[in-house]
C-alpha cells in the first residue's frame, strides 16, 4: 500500500522543478532506514543469546504511524486528486497551503489551469484503458522500469550481501552491510539532487552502464587491470586468476576484497540512479485519471520480480545447486545491459515538465526519445502549468489571451 501511494502523493503536491528531489526522497528514506537497522544488527550480533535476533525483529513492531499522525501532513490531500473528486474548495485550500503566501501567480489561477487539463482528459477509469491508445506505451515503460528496478540484481547485493560476504570468509559481513548502508544513504542524496539537474534519461543510462561494468568486473576482468594497483603500490597480489575476480575457486583474499569493492560500487550506483528513478518515473508517466491504477500495476511487476529474484538468488549462489557465487554477476550484468538498451530506446526525459505537460506530449504523439527537446506552443495549458510551477508570471497571461481570443 505504501509503495503504491506515497510516490503518487509526492508527485502531485510538488512543482515540476523539484519533483525528482521530492519523489526520489523515498529511496533516501529507505537508505536511512537501512543504516539504522543494519547498525542495530551489527550491535546485536555480538550478543550470545536469543536477544541477538529478537531485538531487531521486535523493532519492526514500533508504531511509527503514531508519530506521523501528530503532524498535519495526514490532513493535506493532493489538489489534483481533490479536483477529480469534485471537491474544488478543498483543492484550492490544499494548493494555497502547498504553495504558501506571496507567490506572483495566485493559487486560484493555477488551480483553474489544472482543472482545464483534467476536464479535457477523457474519463479513463478501468484497467483495460491501460492498454488503449498512448496509455499502452506509458504502461509498457512503467512496467519496464519496475522490472529492471529488481532484475538488475539489487537483491543480490542489498538483501543477500551479508550472506555473500560471509561466504568469502574475509571481512565481517555485518560491518560491510553497515558501511554499505551508510554509503547508500550518501549516494541516494546525491542521486535525488541529480534527478532534477542531470535529468531522468541520462541518469538511467549512466546507472545501467555502471551496474553492468561493476558486475562484469566482479567475475571477469583482464588480468593486466588487476596488476595496475599492485605495480603502483608495490603490493604483491595473486593475479593468476586467468580472467576475473570471481571465476576461480577458492578466491584469494585480495580478490575477495575486489569482489566486495565491486559489490559496493554496484550498490552505490544503483541507489544513486535506478533506485530513485523508479519511484519518480512510475508516477510521472501515467495519465492523471489512471495514475493510481498504473502505479499499482507497476508495483505488482516490481513485487513479482522481487519475489522471483529473491527466490532464485540462494539457489544461484550456494551448493549443492548452481553454486555460482560471485559469478551471478554474469546474469545480473546481462540484465543491467538490457536495462541500458531499454533506457536508450524507451525512457523519455521528463525533467522540469508538469504532469499536465507530460499528458500533452503523449497526446501529441511525441517520440519518447525526443521528449527532452520538445517545446509546446505558447497557448498550451500543460506548458503554462510548468511555467507557473517555475514561478514564471508571464505563463498564465499567454493562456488567458489565447482563451479570450
């Protein structure tokens, strides 16, 4: 329920220039939670009785919602949602609260433009509509993003990282998971900042490329590359692996450190790019009246893929099954490369576009790869809302003149 509602709410209450930052903060909150729980697990790992596992599990029952209810955030609904429910007065009050006082453009004018966009949009309210017209394309992109969100292997490094590090027998797995969580939190923060500066499409492509490289290096890297740091620092390491960090068994101490380093680089790249991009993209792509349903479908694809990957990882890692160990990088590296291809072909650039302008672009049948360069006409309502959200006082006057004519 949280996965299908929180990003939707965030996307509808913030202006376009900071939507990536706001929605991507969901990924940051997961990172902060990871630091807390992994630190607790690291501390309780030294306890020699049942308290070592009972304390972390018991903390799951702490009612955080009681703390949240003490704030006013529960009372503030999305203005767009309220308009669709024909609760206009509440929508106006919510928009005034969100935008604050002293804006050059009144909340009444912005709300009227949003109402015009909602009125022009056909009433599409069934799941069957997800596969009709341009909604088919939007649903495909959402499902693709949700699939690669899990299929690129974050379960391997994020959920099974401690078990995998323990199997290498070199470093303390709890210490590694705490370090990984801390690094993830920092890189998550950097990632959500880049969402609205660099853009969605470049960040997805760069992230997919980094995931592919780190996973392939984990299992197959030319021996000469591994000898470079040894020559620089005059360190004697075993370079007789003949092809990769994790191909030969048993893996030496030096190479196990390299494997862990690649796993950490993979996870940091993931939480800075694909992680926050999933939450942002699945709420930006759908039509307004289908947003809830589209996000539910995307969340379903996400959860099903998560289940399949989580179920298969232990069988891929351990004996007496596939016993691939770090060679699972071949599988997830391949999926990361497919993610790169998917992003290049199908992922549009939605940076600094209002939700209404995105709707206009789909109705105009703009090719997905040309979204970033597309410019709307001066009288386009969706583009006017974008400019209003950027606090451009000239935006609404052009629309008003056009409507009067």
